[in-house]
C-alpha cells in the first residue's frame, strides 16, 4: 500500500480544491513539491510564514470589519427612505416595467448612494402603479428596506 507523507503549506492564491489564499492546508509532499510550490500556488509553512499569515489574516479581518461598518452606516441611511419613480401608465398598468436597475438608479439620483442592482431583492419587475417596500441586501446579514412608489407621468 502506498503511504504518502503530508505537510502543511500556505496558499498564495485561491485553489479550487484546497482553499482560499492565506489558508494553511495539508498537502502530500509530492503534490506540494511537484505542483503547488513550483507554480507559486503555495509555500511551505515555517515559523516566519506562519507569523506572516497570521498578520495578513488579522489585517484582512480588520478591513472586513471596517467595510461592514461602512455598509451598516449606508444601510441605516437608506432604511425606510422613500423613493419615487415616475413612469407612463394607463389606468393602474405601466406601459413598461420597473426593474432592479431602475430602482438602483432612482436611489442613486435621490439619495446619492451607489447601489448595485444585484443587491436589490425583487422577485419580478413591477408592472403597475404601487407603493411597496423593497429590500436591499448588502450581504453579511446587513439589509435596508426602501419604500418605492411608482407614480404616473
């Protein structure tokens, strides 16, 4: 039976089966020395590389927390705000529809806040005059509810 020795390596870039950049993983010696290290995907874990990895990880955590704080502040700024979108309609039905892109654009115009349309939770485009709360999902459990009113021109 084949007995392979394993070793710890730190990933220098994301690897589809081993993990993400900065992760410390076990890999067989042969795979590490023949593939990962020569290709610059990983390097052997030593005391200095371990310390470097810990510093990098701490810095990334700090940046992530800072970004989350900014996101939470933006969400608070938008939460329960009213956004009005004017569209052509006949009776209660719109000639077209209001999409995530339209809502993101209206928020940008009315509140000077950039919202990516993929963050807007909308099951289907709005096709009638209405007022409804639309959820903006920033990820990491941060959301804001914006009240969108569609009015006729």
